[in-house]
C-alpha cells in the first residue's frame, strides 16, 4: 500500500490551531538517555503504516508469524507482546487468551508496562486506544518501540541515538564523493546513500561505479532489492514515494537505515577500535597544536619585550621641553594602548600552559617542556625586567621635565636681566670715553666730576645684577643641568662681563682724569647734587621694582603662590613711602628750577650730575604703578591654576582612595572563592565568570582615573598629599586582579576537565575539596607535607608510620610533588585522586584497537588505515608510523605497536 505524498502534505498543512490542540492528546514523549523529541514531531502520519508494518514483520517472522494490518493485528495484544519478546530477547508476563475486550486490554497493558520498564514514558497512549484500533496511537506506539529497541542503542562518540546514526552514515559514506548525508530526508532521495552503505560493507553486491546520480529510481530499487535479498532487510520504503515526495518522512528513513546499521553490526568491533584510535589521535593532535600555539605566543611576547626594554632604557635626554613632553606622550600611549594587550597575552599564555599540562596529565602524556628560554618563569622574569625598566623610565621622564622646566625658567630670567642691563649700559662706553673735560671751564670740570661720582654710584648699584646674570649663566652650563641653548647664553654673558670690565676700566680712567683737574672744579649747586644722589638710588629701586614685577615665577603648590602673593602685598605696602621719596626728589628739582628762574642761572635746564630727570622718574613711577595690577592679575591667575591643580589632586585622590581598596578587596574575595565550596564546579565557574564580568565592567572607572592622571601630568603636578595611591599602584593592582580572576577560572576549568575525563562525581569532587580545605589551615591554597599526609589518612589511605606506610607515602609524594618543593597544590591533589579512583586509556588499549583494524596482524597497511579512520587521522598515523620489520613483514607494512607506545612515552614535541 502506498501513501499519497501530496495528500499527506495537504493534510499536515491544513491542520488548524484547534485541530493541533485536539491532537495534543495523541502526543507522546519518552525519557530516553540519548534521544529526545519535541511532542509536535511525534505526530505520526498514516503513510508510515507500510514502513512500520514491514519493520514489525522483519522481527515477527523470526517467531514464525507476521501481521497484515498494523491497526488491526495488534488490537488483542498477543502479537504486540510477541514482537517485544523477539526484539528484546526477554520474556513478558503470560498473555490472556480470552477474546473479550478486558482480555485484550490486559495484554496491551502488559506490553505498555514492559515498554515503560525500559525507561520510556508514554503520554496519552492507553491500552484502550490500541484495542479500539486507533491508527495514530498504534503508529505512535510502534515508533516509540523502534526508537527504544532499534535506534536508542546506536551511539557513536557518545552522541545521541539520532545523531549517532547520522554520524555512522556520514563516516561510512565519506569516501563516496557523490554522497553527502546531512539529514534523514532529502539526503537519501537519489538512492546513492543506501547503495554506498551496502557497497562499503558488501562491495560484491553492487557495482557502484555504474550508478548515476540522475537516476534515483534505479538506485533506490537496486538498494531495496539487494537489501531484501542478501541482507534480510524487508522493503520498508517505496522508491516512487521517495522520489515524488518533496521531503521524505524522516521517521521512515531512520527506521529503514537503522536496519542497515544492525545488519552490519558485525563490523562494530572494528569501528569501536577505530573510534578509540581516533580519540587518542585527536588528543595528540590537539596537544601538538596547543604546544605550537604556546611556543609562538611565547616567542612573540618575548620578542616584544626584547624590543621594548631598550626603548625604556634609553635615557638620552632631549634639549627642549616640547621634545620631552612628546616622549612622555609616547610613554602614555605605550601604557594606554600597547601594553594592555600584552598583559592579556601574558595571562593567556599562563592559562594555556596550565590547561595544556592538565590535558597532558589527564591523557597520560608526558608533561610539556617549552623550548629553552620560553618557560612561564622565563616570561615572568622578562616581564619583571620590562616593568623595572618601565618604572625607571617614567621617573627619568618626570625628572627631565622638571629639570627642563627649571632651566627654561632660569633662561627666561637671564634674558630679562640681561636685557635690562644692556639697556642701561647702552651708550655708557661712549660717554666715559668723551674728552669734554679738556676744554671745559673750572665749573664745568667740577660738574663733570660730580656727575662722574653719581655714575660710579650707579655703576656700583648695577654690580649685583651683573653677578646675578653670571651666576644664572654658570648654572645653565653646569654639567648636571646643561641647557640646550647654553652656548648663546654663555656668549651673551661673556659679552656683558667684558663690557662690564670695560666700563670699570673706563670709569677708573675718567675718574683719574677728573681728579687731576679737581682743583679747577667748583662746587656745583648742592641741590643738583642732592637730586642726583637721591634720584639715582630711587631710579635704581624703581628699575629693580619693575624687574621684580615682571620677573617670571614657577610654583607647584597653593602655599608657594600664597607666599609670592604675601611678598607682593608687602611690596605694595612700601609704595606710599616710595611715593613720598619721589615727591621729595621732585621737590628738589622744583627748587632747582626756582633758583635758576630766580637768579637766571645759565644751566640750559639740565642737571649736570645725572641723566635722570623728573620726567623719567615720573614715567618709571607710572610704569611701576601699571605693573602692580598686572602682577596682581598674574598672581591671581596662578593662584587659580594652583587651585585647579589642587582640585585635580583631590579628584584623583578621591577615586584612587576608592579604587585601590576595591582592588584589594576583590583580590581577597577571589582568594576566598578559590578555597571555598559553593555548589558544583559549574556553579563555581558561573559565579566566577559573573564575578569576572563585574570586574571587567569596573574598567571605565580605571579609564576615568587614567584620564585624571593624564590631566595631572599635563598640568605638571608631581606630588599628591591626599592619597598614598599612585597610578602605577592602581595599574599594577588592576593587572594583578585581572590575571588572578583569569587564573582562578582556569583552575576551576581544569578541575572540570579532570572530573569529566576521569569520571569523578561531583560528590567526590566536593569531598576532595572539603578534605583539602580542612587541612589548608592557612588558606594558602597548598598543603605542606604533614598536612597532606593527614589529608590522605582522612580519606582512608593506609600510610602509617611503619616501613610499608612510609614507602607508600614516598611513592605518593613523588607523584604530587615531583620537584620536592614541600608543597602540594589542589590541582596536583585532584590529579592524584583521579588516578586512584578512575580508569584511563593506555598504550595497550590503543595497541589492541589497531590489532582489530589490522585483522589480528602484527602490522597494519596504509590502505587499512585509510579505510577505517577519518582521512586526516589516517594520514597522521601513516606519516608517523615506522616500517614494520618483523619476520612476517610485507611491503608497506607499518609498525603500529611502537607508534602506540610512543603516544604514551617520551615526547619529542
């Protein structure tokens, strides 16, 4: 009987929502370890009746019977019970032979109870529906039986039944390029999949080379006929239905394909052996890749450190503040952009190393020894050197910037003082070299002499400024704080000093010349002389005041600027007295003018004793009065800048004083988490990952603090009394926190690997952890020798004080502490306990598996490996197996025994 595919599709598509709700009573579910189905998928189309009927008859005929109508022939329960006995190999309860409805229901219930005893949960399938001939319920029950007794036990590489059957089909048909099995519906429409399965196991039954992909009817009928004739698999499917249906029924295909699986189950021993070998080879290949990844990552990280340290150790200073500021900015970019990814790489390197060693221990492989110079300790030592160079580089940068700032300040002060002095000396040499006294009258000579005395007083008053200029120049060219523009400063200073010496010589010569004619001089008017004597110091005071008011300053704290402001206020307090002196000097000049006017003295309106005049005094006085508010404004602005700097200090300190303790608290919490037990390892792992996420989410606060730190450095703030935390402390603490949480997570992941690989239950893992923590009294995460011995005794190990107990304890210590450090980590403890409580794969097991594939021969051929193993793993073995040299060797024979031993022996990787 055929199922009209178009009609079936129409019926499925036409189900209304209400119809689906009604059909819910027909859904069934089953609690199978390896196969689960959505109840919606459990609606069994009536067109599966021929397939299920053929499947049932393939088993019933072993008992000498069959069914004609699957809806009718199971109604009395007798053939249903017989079917279950045949496929299970077990005896069911004695059936009722009566013809009454109650007898039929009793038989069907016995069958359903037997199905339920096999772990199958039937929902809404009752004996009454089967007895009443409910077709959908009957087909659903048969599908449940097929799943439980024909498909459930199919498992390839620990996958579910359905996935295992699909994986088995994919592996068996992999060598056939025109076959691509991806599902249990359209992948089989061309029939080549069925033919490939038969040809793979019985190549003499089908001439596969003559099959064409574009002739599905021939392919399907060929497979069905051969399977029925030679493999005793009845025709459960109709070739025309499969070809004409857009999507063949998945359950029908699975049922039919499962018969192929059981028909070829005789080869299962070889497949099991191949699976074991594949697993072992996969472990080796994965470990090799992890080793290569570690070596590359370690090389890259060490190379980066090697390139970076010389840059950090280069302490050649730049000549200008701008150049040094650029170096500081480059260093900030290194800290902010270049170093953080390397911190993550270093942490990941350690995690990869620990995970690799755990996997090697779990698979009984030798421990991984990195290339010389690439151990984790080598990385840590190189990293320590990097951070040492980094710290010294930052300190050097800041010291250089302070030095250049001070030198710039000194250079500016030098230029100001030099400019004032050069302006004063302008024309003085010409004036001193004049010969005016040679033709002057006696009164003029006396006037010239007095004028020269006033000049000498003025000259002496400028001596201090010249000394200051020389002192600044000397400091700028000193070996300790050499200034980049020191040659020009020295040249200018030398010119000033030479000119000063020349002025001294010329002054002395003119003084001597005037003294020689002193007898010819008359005493000049005392008022002029008094004016000159008082005006010169006052003029010099005003020049000094102007110089001080225009003097640049450099401060770093509010206290320093307040000190300058106080000194400025004290200066302003002297202005009234200075103004009185100015009025007195101007009064002398007014008196002179009055006398000249009164007595008609021909003085040409000038003071012969000084070049200073009232207009100059008033102009300089006005300049002083003008500079005072400018100085006020400069001090106010600097005070505001220092207040802003103080705000930046407090802003940074407020955050640092929170972040620093927060990091310390998190470090302590992680330490507690790593030794406490709360739930399963998965629960702990979930908790730690959530904890890691909360820590990563804290990163914006670190970035904000970095931003405040950059503002502080840009403002040239070098100290902060409001906090003991520096940005360096925070950076190091943050990096340690990230590394610690990552390492803790990795430790738990390794424990999960250990538990799962060794079959340790969660209860055992909790017991091991509780015992370890109990004796880890200092919460260090390790046990001393005596603590470990007490822990073993608590777990039931016989290690008393007698010779036998001591020998046993020495054996255990050689396993958990091979380097004789006297401490045992929890991971080493778990590895040891897993060895004691769980089975492991061995070289002998792998060798026995190869022997199966080789057909009990002492060698194996390349073709046999390619036939039984996936392509990549087959080539892996062929490339590494040495030729077999035994007495029974043939050309191309490979030695699988030495290869198996090498997998668990010394590794050259």
